[in-house]
C-alpha cells in the first residue's frame, strides 16, 4: 500500500514538473502542494534528487540561485534571464549535426549544456538595461 502511494505521489510530482517551466524544488513543491496538500516538501525534494541521480530528469546548477529541474531530456539549449532567473527551452535542430559528428568520433552524447544569458521580455519591460548584469 505504501509503495503504491509513493508511486502515485511520484507520478504527480513528475507530471507537475513536465508542466512547469524549470522550477526550483521549492517552486515545484508549491505547485504540487496547492492541489495535493498531503505531499510534503521532503517528498518533493527526495523525488527530485532520486530522479536526477537516475538521469530521468536534469538538475540545472545555476550560479547564485537554487538548482532548477528540467523534465526535457532531449538535447536543448536554454535562454536564461540574468535578472529573474526564468529559463526557457530552445530546441534547436542545428544541434543535430554537432551531435552526429560527435557520435561518428565515438562519443555518446547524453545532454547539452548551452545557456544564452538574456534579459527576458518582462524584465526588459521593467527597465533592465544590462548595466546591472553580472555573472
Ligand atoms: Zn527576467
Ligand atoms: Zn530545459
């Protein structure tokens, strides 16, 4: 019974991750908890650690911010806002030739870490002009 409940909770957490946009563990917990008050913060953190260690999701290490989690495993790049930390996926087919070339050389590519450091539209509207950009 306990195992079944754990499986159900894991599925809820993974579904929420798939719908969320690169949340931190705390943001994901808040989203999950709103609809499932019985799922604890410890459970969300534990499931995220387990799945990222198993390579089923990606943990994104971000300087000066909490780690974020990504359910998209296909190689892709990120647009990352330097001001609010928002991350948006860019799936780019231009990666394919690079990946195939690597495979020809005998490398097995598991993921790609490509970050474009940006100013997102809402921070741009709020007046960020790049002068306070550091990182
Ligand atoms: Zn922003
Ligand atoms: Zn992503």
